[in-house]
C-alpha cells in the first residue's frame, strides 16, 4: 500500500490561508490503514479548520481515491457541498490527490499528507518499504529480497565496505540487504546464485511518468504469441 | 616507474593518500605532494572522501602528475551516473592519469550535503567492467571509441568484514571484472590478515595492505566502535596506553612500521597503503621506521 504521513497542520493552514471553505476527501484504502485519511483523521481536520475560523462544507471517504472514475461517481451525491467549497483538501496519497485535481477542473486542490513509499504493514500502523516500483523486478535472483529498495545505495552486486556486523553504514537500524540475501541464499542452499553479477540496471524500465493499458498490453502479447 | 611497473617488477610498493582540500587554497596539499614524491610509489587522490564536497580527484591527479607524483584516481559511484563516469574516465585518460581505483563510495548521509540525491546508477563491480571495456576500445554499451584507454584498475576490499563471506564473494566478482590490484581497509591483526592473503593468493592480483596510524588508545576505541570492518586488537590498545599520552603517537607510528616490516619480511602481500588522514608528513617517518627509505 501507499504509506502516507500527515503534514504539519499549521503549514497546511498557511498554504490555504486565502480560502474560507473546504470540502475534505479521504480514502478507505491505504490512507485509512495509515490513519491519515480515515473518518477520525477527517473529523480531526474538520475540527482544526473550524477552530481556525474556516468552514467545512462536507466530507467524503471514497472507496479507492486513486480510482478516478469511481471517485468521481461517488462525489456526485456531494455536488452541492463541493460547489460551496472554495477549495478541496485531499487526505490520501499523491495519487488520490491528483484524482481530485482531475475531477475538480476549476477548484484548487491541496494535499494534507506526504506520500512516503510503497510499503508493507508489519504491525498496526507500522510500515516498511520493500519495493521501489523500479520497473524491472530482480528479486528472483536475490532470494526474494529487493536490494534496490533495502540497500540505501541500491547495490546489485553485494555488500559495500560500509557493512558492519551485518548492519548498514547509513544506520545501525538498517540490516544490510546483502547480508540478508546471503543468509537466505545460504539457508536455501542457493549460494551459487549470488555469484551472478546483476546489472547494470536498466533504469529506463521505470521511466516516469509510468503509463500502462493492461488490456492493450495483453492484446499485444497475445498477437506476439 | 608507474604503479603497474613497480608491482610487475615485484617491488614492495608503498601508496599513500592525498585528500584534496575544501576550497581553492592548495598550499598545504602541494606541500604534501612535494613531501611524498620520490618516496612513495603512488598516491591515491580521494574522491569527495566521506561524501564531503571538496576539489575533485581528477584535477589533483593531474597536478600530482605535473609535480612528479604518480596518482591513483579514486572514483566512486555516488555522484555520477554511467555517462558521467565514462566521460570522466576518458577525460582522465587524456590527462595522462592511468591508475584508477573503483569504489562504491560512502553514502551521502555521511557527508556535509546530506540532502543530496545519491546516484549509484552503477557500482564498483560494474565500474571495473566499464574500465575494462574502455581499455578494449568500447564504451559499456559496446559502442566503439575513437581511441581506447589504458587504465591500470584496482579496487578495495575489507578483509575483516563481519560477516566476511559476502565480502569475499564480492572480492571475487571484482577480480573477474578486471581488478588488477586491491588496497584493503585498515588492518591491525597480521595473523588474521595472513588468513585473508592465503585466500587472495589464489588469484592473479596484487594486494596492498591498508594502514591507518593509531594516534591514541581513544582513537583505537573509536575505530573499533564506529568504523566498519576495522578491529584494533586489545593488545595494541594496551601498548598505546602504556606509552602514555605524550608518546602515544610515537607508539602508533612504531606499531604501523612494525606491521609493515612483518608483511614485507614475510612476503605476505605486495605492498602497503598508508592512510595518514591529516598526518601526511608522518608517512616518510613510518617508511624510515619500517626500513623502506
């Protein structure tokens, strides 16, 4: 899921200072699990805005904020509340926020969260990053552990000289990705796989902005076959 | 004599380090270059060491060359992508710089520009492959070059990494990628180093053992605690303590000289790399004490 963190509320207030009324949009998926776009977060934001002399014309927690068409349909019932607002505040990730930018052609849209990474939830509201969406997955060669993400240098060929007692030079809180890969390969009796030199990585596979039409992609593949 | 010629001739080679300063006042660095030329076989010119922004390595390499000191261009993958690295390698080549040390590079979080974007488009092993390709008249994509390079390329290894096996696997990858020589992280335990050399001697490469002079027991403890891959044995710490504060540096110089002598007399490795870190003027002293001058 996309991991988000609330921006400093006073900074948000400063950013939207020229507007008086707002419609708030959360998200029932990732941002709810992160506690940044669920009902409680929206209530808190509404309360904060009101206590600072602003108006909240309405709120919506769409099922999937980044699903632009679905969110647009869900918003139809809030047409009047949306129209009454000077601006929209979106309390989900950058993708959800830009759904709103597309939907509200003539209204300013502001994010209330910072989008951090694609993460796994390990315990309640505890997240860590395991995938960088690099466009060309190599974990089939690295015992299922992604060095592009888990190594701060994204090294593909083994640990650097900064590794100390299995920890990373960047922080002792980060286990060295390549020691983890080594240990798992060893346990799987696959150490010979570590002898392969991976890369140089094709970074163009993850060129931005990403764009995919799954149906066209599948048709193309079918033709090829 | 070039570094390659010295190593090929079987000379016990001494290299040291010149750290370019931060700023354009190079008087002290020139003094160090003058002091070391004619004594050591080559000097590593560091590449924004510890991710602290300074004068680039290539300019100082050229300066050292003009002054008569054989330079080793340190090249990290932290600040340049594959286009920048290859372009700089070609640039170094036409400036007459032919030794290159390929490294990954300390992370930007260690330095003085912590908000910088770390590059690591490629890494040490890939960089070695690139140097090999350039030496064969091709860039990394296989495009033909108008004129090949003739680099003598090396790399680094940490013999006391813990765990050591993944480090040794990478060491082999570096050899397969074309590394001719290795400079090691600082070593303090000669017996342990012999074990590493027993492994390294299986390969057709030259190894220069790394040395960082201990200035005090406090510094030794600091290295043990904070520097990856360095272990100073308690015996040496006791030796520094016993020397007292006044004489700790002398004791440190003596320890380094003693170790170098042991390596040379025992024909354990092919030379040494002295990282003086601010004490470049002590390098000739160490060499004298070790019987190398």
